[in-house]
C-alpha cells in the first residue's frame, strides 16, 4: 500500500496548530479594535479593515445616568474629630522555629536544634506518641517545634544535651 503524503494544511489540522493560529489572530484583532475605542465617542459606528462595528457605551457615572451635568453645590460637612491612630503593640515574646537536623543512627534517632542563648533549665522536650515537642524560652524569644516521628522508641523521656546553643535530643529505638 502506498504511503499517503500529508499536505501542510492537513498536518496543521492534525496537530491543532491551525486552530490555535486562528484563535491567536482573532484575539489580536480584538485587542487592536479595543485599543482604538479609547479614541472613539461613546456611541457610533466604527469601520476598520472592512469590518463594521456599531457600539454604544452606557453612562460613565451615576450622575451622568441621572441626567445631571452640573456639579451639585458642595455642602459643608460637619467637622469630625480626627481618628486616633492605633499602633500595634509589640509582643513580649517572639515565637521562632529552631533550625533542625535529624540523624538516623543504628540504635537511636538524633535531632539537633539550634537554640542560641537558651539555658538547659529553660528547655522542655517531650515525646507524646509519635510527636516530639520542643519548647524553649529565653528573654524575648520563644522556640517551639513539633516533629512527627514514625518509629517506635523506648518509653521514657528523651535524652537531652545542650552545648553552645545546640540541643541534642536522642530517642532510643526499640529493638
């Protein structure tokens, strides 16, 4: 059977390019006509490139729609007190999420939290089911982080070690 030769027009129809080209040309023409409306009166007839378009725009303002052409005399508005300016109150503490690293060792899951300026007595870390919750405060900063852990761990409190602003939390895995 001889192989059919496709014309360029048939190739465009198969790929859908012809339809997109028609749409693009139509949009381009529409944008050109709309750009010309800036210079046209509110009602009329417009001819361009052999196309005729009759148009009519509604009133631009409510006064124009009501038939008013003159500006009404301005009445003196009663003097009001200037509104008081409100200022946002600064929060006493800023809640931050500490930078966290996690390491999966053979017998433990180790988390490193960056807590600059925090003392060990101000750190509270608990393991509740599959959520590790870290809460630490210092001065005007409050560090808080919740981490979802999927493995089963030995029951009890996590092992904590704070050195140079880095808290190491060790969760022992069940064997």
